[in-house]
């Protein structure tokens, strides 16, 4: 009942069976055996809109929001913005690949987090020479990274972020925004 007036933008079931909900106006919520929980006062995410959620292999919850990228851990809370090297503050997608690298898609491009915790932009350009807005990410069985964009089709990258191919209208892909992808 408490969510009837809000839209759920992202959802994740963690290793404990708890359900994390990213909402448009209520921020991050967790549904657990304790009921519906909100972050404690003082830990609210700036910007409010939470659009992507991923659980890291070590148990952290990565939260992509319109105010940046946030990391929740049992004992620590971390946030990351452009000041930390992210290309943009609106983060609609996050992916941890099989080699445990974190990829962050934002309205201003794609970033990869290195083993020292620093973010590095991945060089992506559309046909007009601009950096595309990244809306979705997936990794295939060959470890290639698939990048869904806002109006610039789908990009296929190798595991280091080098462009392999772009798929667009000329390949039969309908125009528009690629907000979700899944590998079969």
C-alpha cells in the first residue's frame, strides 16, 4: 500500500532474500522480514530517483540514481559522483562483469572502475562524434559487453571497453532507447 503512488524503477533480491526497491520519489526501500524499511535519516540518497540496483560478489549493493552512484555495505556507506571520476551523475545502469569489474552507465557515457577503486571513462562516440547516453548493460557468454543507449543503438565492446560493433537502424534495430537487455 505504501508504494501505490510511486513508480518502482529498479528491483533486486539480495543473497539474504531481501527485496530492494528503487523508486521514483521515495528513494531506496528494502522489503525484509522486518517489513518495508527506508534508509536511516542522514543516509538518504541525494536526488531521490533510484533506477538501478546490483549486488556485488562481496555483498555490497550498488545503487544507480539521478544523483550519482552509491555503494551500501553492512558497516559503510559510500557515494560516488563526477568529483570521483564518474562521467555523469545520472546513473541508470550498473553491471559487475564476470571478472568482477564494475561498469557504470550514465547519461554522460560509460565508466569502468579499476581494482584501486578509480573510475575511468570508456571512449564511446556516436556517428555525430558525441558520447552516447548509456541506459542498459549486459555481458554475453563470450564476455563481450553490450551497451544500450539513448537513441544511438546498441554497442558491443570487448572486456576492456574497446568498440567491436555498433548496431543501429541500418541493421534493422528499431529507433529509440534501449532501456533493458538480457542475454539468452
